[in-house]
C-alpha cells in the first residue's frame, strides 16, 4: 500500500516537474523575465529531488507480531 502511495506521489511530482520545464523554456520568449526562470528552475529541481527522496526512502520497520517492542 505504501509503495503505491509513493509511486502516485512521484508521478504527481514528475508532472509538476514537466510543467516547470515547460515554464522555464517559455521564459526565453520575449519579453523573458529572469526571475521566472529562477522560480521555474528551482521548483523543478526541488520536485526532482522530491521524486528521488520519495522513491529511495526506506519504510520504517514494522514491529513483529507478539513482541513487546523491547
């Protein structure tokens, strides 16, 4: 179940990343605003980092049934 949630979150972040790439490239049309390039670039890189973090994070170990945790 948690892996499915991770994949869905990663796909959503990849969608936002795609939007940021398009926005980044669109800012090169006249009149281009450098601030928007910075915003789109930073948001896209943060989303890519989020995808990596979501997909490589290890799940917490669940306690074994019948153990007292100690």
